[in-house]
C-alpha cells in the first residue's frame, strides 16, 4: 500500500478533502493536476505578460494592449494562434528527438518543481537528496534541448547545441558549489530541511542568516542565468548571431512549447532562489487562526517573492547587452567559481568559530 | 598639374600616342589601351605617395568603349586618364596589381559592359543575377521581357473611363 | 592559431544572410567555419541591384535627384548633393550663400540621423534591445525636423540643381536648436547605458581590425578609415557648400588611433555625432538672407560636357560623374560609392573572429548594401 | 602580482559599469519626468497617433488635384519620373482652357517625390496630408480626379453657348465701331505719318 503522507505530502493534503476510499494513485493524479495547472498556465502567463510589459516600459513602448483589458489575454490569443498554425517539420522525420525535444525538456523542467515546497507540507515529491535531484533534472532538461538542436539538421542549431553544452559546463560547477555551501550551513540535503532552519522574517532568511550565504545567492543567481540562457547570457538562442539557435527549426505548437520552456526556466530559477534563500513560504506572522487555509496564504506569499525576483530578472535582462561565449566561460570559471570557493572556505571558518550558529542566533 | 605630368609622360613614353584632352570639363590624359599598365604604373611612382584610385568609369560611345580612370592625390586634386577599347573585342589590362581596389570596379564593368580585364572572365555574376543575358549598360541593350520565366514588367494599372 | 593548424582542421560551411543580417540591406556572407571560428568569409551582393545607373540615362535631369537618393537611403541628402554639385559644375551656376548654408545644415542633420541609425544596428548586434530603442527614439526627432523642412521623412528630394527645393520654414531654426539641446545630454545617457558598459566594450575590443594599409590600398574612406588612422575627409580636404569655415575644426578634433577595431569605429561615429552637432549649432544661426534657388532655363537642358564632384557622405567619399550630350537626359551617370571599396576587405576583417563577433563587426563597418548594388 | 591586481580591477570596473547600466533604466521603469512617455503611436486609433491634420504643412502625402483649376497642360506628365499620371483632354466650353476628362494618378507607382506639384503652373496639383493608400483591389489604387468624358449633350450645349457668346462678341464689336471711332482712328494714323 502506498503511504501518501510519506511520498507526497501535498497529495495527502488533497486527500483530506476527498473520501477515504479513493485509490492513492488517483489522488496523486488529481493533486498533480491541481498543482500544475496554476503553475503551468497561470504563472507562465503572468511571467510572459510581465516580461512584455517591463520590456515595453523600459523601451518606451506600449506593449500588449489589444486583447482584453490592458492586453492580459494576449497570452491566450498567442497560444491559440500558435496551436492553430501549421506545424512545419524539417525533412528528416526520423529525428524524433528533434520533434519531441521541447516537450521532453518541459517535462523535465516541470519535474524539478515537484520537490520544492511552496508552503508547509505542500510539495509533491518527498526526496532526501532533492537539492541534487533538482540539479540533475535541470541538466537533463538542457540535454534534451541539446539533442533536439543537434538533430535539427541546421548549422545554427548545431552551433547552438555546442553552446548548450558550454552553458551546462558554465552553470554546473558554481551552482553545485553554492548548493554545497547551503548544505553545509543547513545540515540537510533537501528543500524541507533547508526551509526548516529559515523563518518568516527577513532576518531569518537564509540570505541574511549567515555572512557567506549572500555570496552563494549571488553565485547561484548568475549560474541560473547561464543555465536559462537568459540575457545577458543569452548565447544559446541569440537572434543576431545564430538566428534563434535551437528554436530555429520550430514553428507552430513546438515554438509555443519553446516559449513556455523559457518562462518555466525563469520561474524555476526564482522558485529555487525563493525556497533556498528567501525563506520560502514562511509567513512573518502566526497563521494558526486560518487553519487549513494557512498554507494557501503561505503559497501566495511564496509566489509574491517569486514574481518580485522575476521582475528583477527582467529588469536586468532589458538593461544589459549580450555577452560573448568566452565571456560567459570567463565569468563562470574565473569569477563565480573562485568567489564560491572563497565563500565555502569562509563558511567553514564561521561555523567552526561560532559553533554552527547564524547571525540571528548570535544576536 | 595635369600639364606637368603630361609632359613628363610624353617625354618618357615618346613612342606611344598620348594626348591632353581639355574640352569636356574634366582635364584628361588620353592614353592607348595597350599602354595602361605601363603608364599608370609610372604614375603610381611619380608622386611621393601613390595616388588613390577613386573610380573607373566606362562609357559606351558609338563603336567603342571609353574607360576613364579617376585618381585622387593626397592633396585632393583629381587626375583623369582616358582610354578606349574596341567594341567588337573589348579587352583591357587590369590595374588591380597596383591598386587592389580596382578589382571590384573592373568586375562591375565586365558585368555591365562586357569589357574583359586581363583576359580573365568571371563565370558567375557579382551584381547581376547569374545567367543574365546581355550587358545592360550598353546603349543598344534591349531590356528582356522576362528572366527565367519571371516577368520584369507589371501590367500598368489602367482605369477604364466609360465614354458616352 | 597558426595557418597550418587551420588547414588541417575540419571545417563546415554556413550562409549568413541575406535576410536577417545587420548590414543595412541584404548582405550575404558565405562563411567557412571551424567550430565557432570564422576561417573564411566571402561577401555576396547583388540582391538589391536596381540598375540605377541605367535608369538615370532615361530620366530627365530634373527627376534625377529623386532616383539618386535611393542609392543610399539612410543618407539620401548626400547623394543628391553630389549630383547637384556635378550638374552645377556643368551648367556653371553659382549657388547663393543661403542655399549653401541650408545644404550644409541638411547634410549634417542627415549625417547625425545616419550615425544614430548605425548605433541602433550596433546595439542590436550586441543584443542590447533597449539601447537600440533609445537611439531610434532620438533619430525620430531628426526625422521630424526633416518632415517639417522637406515634407518627407526618408526620401527628401530636397537638394536640387540650383539650390534647394524649398526655403526654411518658420520655426525650423528654433526646432533645430531644441533638437541640439535635446541630443547633447542624451549622448551622456548612451554612455551610461551602453558605451561604457564593460560587457559591451569587451566584446567589441580586438574584433574586426581594419588595417590602415588596407584603407589606403582599397581607398576606404569615411568614419571607418578615420577610426583606422587614415584621415580622409572631403569636407576638410576639398571643401564644398561652405565647409571651409569648419576645416580647422574638423582637422583639430581627430580621435587618436588605438586599435582600429569595432569599438574604435563606434567611438568615431559618436565623435562625429558630436562634431556635427557642434557644426550645426554654429551654422544654424548663420543662415544668410537671399534666394534659396537659382532660376534655371525652362527647357531643362544641360550643356554638353563632363563633370565629377564628391561629397563626404555618412559612409565616406560619395562621388557622382555626370556626362551630358547637351540634351534633356543624361548620357552617363556613374556613382562612386564608399561601401563598394569595403567589399574586398570584409573577408580579411572577419577572418579569425568568432561567430559571435560577426554581427558586431558587420554592423560596425556600416555597410550599405543598396550603395554597393546600386 | 600586477596581473592579479589588473584582473580584480577589471572585475571592479565591469561590476560598476553594469550597475550603472541597470541604474540608467530605472527612471524608465518607474516613470520619472518625461522618461516614461511612450513614443509608440497607436496608429489606427486616434489616441496618440498623428493624424493627417497634425502633420506639417509641407508633408508630401497622396496627390490631389483641384480639377477646376487644372488646365490639362501636361507639365506633370512630362516631369514625372515614374510616369504615373495619365491625362486626356477634350476641347471644353472655353477656348483657352481644355476640358480635363481623365486625370488618373497611379498611387502604386507614385514615389511622392514632389516634382509634379513643383512643376504645376496653375497650382492645382498638390500633395495632400493623406497617407493611407491601402485598398482591397489593385484597381482602387488609381486616384481619379478627372471631370469625365464630355457627353454629346454637353458638347451641344457648349457649342450653343459658344455661338451665343460669339454673337454677343460680334454685336459688341459692332457697337464699338461707331462712325466717330473710325474717324478718330484715321486721324491718329494720319498724325503718325
């Protein structure tokens, strides 16, 4: 028999609302749908809208303003349009990896969301090593993009595929080093354990609770930018250099999936940063009076933090020019890695000196 | 300045036909087509610095092509040499070895006029479409109706006004 | 990397363009790549050949400027100006001081507009979307000025034989003053946002080096050559339209040559925007009174003869050769365009650079394909 | 050592410049002063787009012809570089001025160079401020300003009018030819001799 409470706390939470005779697998399926529909559709829609409006703001344009009030339904219209368009495919139909690439990549990116708790007990997969698991899933998502670009039969796609490998290399080491730093201070290897030592108030966040975690935050933020291939590190799909890179051969619905993937990657990065450094869903005040609704408030608080981070990402994205391939590697290997190693070293010194206590505990 | 140079050239290459033309607005030194390399090579060393080749102008005159080389000195003065080539077998010596910038200009003239420089004829076109028939800048060029089945001219719009 | 090493490497072939490139117009590059490195790049032009020189032989003299300005649509004043100067030489007309001053003003305004458009493509080539929008916003101000003065935003057909088509309108001078006042602080903002940004400068440094010897042997002129240390400015060397007054100013404010790379070419253009603003602010108050257009004979005939005159366009030395047989139409028009001489140097410039640099280098050369093809 | 110092310095400078770039875009985000003003025009709407009446007086839009002023002299046809104007004339009610029955301008060909308006001796052909030239059928791209072919009734009427006018003219001339007048003229001519 499947013990829902152990493998998937969110499903257990959902099952308390339903009759007890239901099969646990059915409950898992229902909770997956409940979890992913707002995430996949609502957050992506909000992110896309935000990206467009911030770009419009800073470039003195108007942005979407035709479909619906303030153009909020532009995303729906775009989705419909791209799905109704003809899906033209390159000649070599055997390259199923090319055709399935965007969907597979999205699937792996979505899997990475499973173990991040958005509120107390609100996470779909209970894993002991979820921090490393998320890393592996992120690499796998990029690898599927690599395969799809490599099999696209386009020179620019192949160029882009080699750049994806470069981006993975540039992202992995600093990302893992900053994760190790967190594991060192929190003593746990999963999100649940990292969140357990954080609190709702800003000074109890991981970002400020140790002097070196801010360094880790910076390193992780930059490495996640490299992973996403987001400006200023948008070497993977730069329009002027390689004409869209891995997305050059896609059209119609596959193009839509590529666009979703970009938004999802941004959301996942902000999820990670919120969960690891910004206190996750912990609310500054006591929420006991709300009973079971407390978690909903927590998840809303979580999303608020996520969207603030999304906004900052867009702000940086529209202000900076693109880096070159070697600048990305330079930045990753000569700046991020040394900085994170120094941070790692300082953390060990701090922990040894103050017996593992954070700044908040000392005061 | 042209006169001075003209005298120098005349003295040096006394056996070839050299004239100073000054009746059209631009003072030109006329040289024969077989002497281009020789005389222009001398001109390139005559001044302290090699004059810049500004442009090469080909012109269709009745039964011959006239080709003018416009040079510019560092001081800003213009120096023009003119030569002629037979229309039946238009050939000229290339000056691309002395002035590398001449290569593109000569190639353009070959495409548009059909003058072959140094006997090397390019098979593919640079400016015109490949397999373009005819040399368009000639005066007797008849504009083709189509190119590979694509019509050049659009039927002019005409509104019919009903006559009573 | 040594040459021998390059030969043994496995290479592959890729097309760059003709659509989607960053030159103004369809420029195709046939590139042989080795990994991310460009081994060879051969430019292919001809996608925009309109046969302007041939068409010129069928048009009346009066109608020629409206066609010549399409040769380089980003700095169309300079084409018409060169043509008008050449025809005026043939007709032996003296232009009134007022018309000359107006010509100088529009020519400098057009230069600024063209250079700002260059900055736009440059910013786009380096992925700075926002900055490129900023530049377009400011080019709009100059377009509005032109709209007020000439009635069009890009194809002005303003400079004509004998002067200019129409006189300065009321309020044009004030509006130009406002525009100059607006643009000067904006240059500071460009510096903050883009030109001093290390990401931007580092990716342009040491890419696309244009040697001075190449400039001289291929006679490359304009900002590209000036950035490479080959100072050749028609405005200073053989002044026209009253540029005599600014000869010293132009010769004095030369940027010191450092690397002659893409970044230098960008900085040279920013410097030239400043220069042009300076010239404009002096000249706009000095427009003398008089007629803006000389009276010409009604039959529209041009006396027999030949003439050749050059101007400094936004991209370099723009020359027009005019031959008339005394009739209503021209016998032969030949255009000497600055971008054409760049064509043979582009492979040398691109060789050894990375794929990421190609858009930046091409944009920094400011190649106008419509000029090459004609 | 200096190498490492240079490296650190480069990182410091680049960090500073990047922060400066990010700072430059702040006023545009939060809309300080005139910086938040959108420069895009919502074209078909009249909210912010410039409409024909906002354009400067010299703006060269689609050609228009005030046909009552037009004399059908063909100056515009002669000068047009793309030959987009077609004029057909007939003898009209007045002898000096012909009846411009067809005056077609092919907007799809017109390059809006402004030469015809410059050449027009009567000032009837001018550029309007209209710039919207898109139509559903290519035939509609021809702007017709002509008065239309003259019908036979019109021609008949003009002939009659002309005849009456001629008669009136003759009578007036006769009335002026009074005997006194002829003598006076004779006197004048004598004096000259």
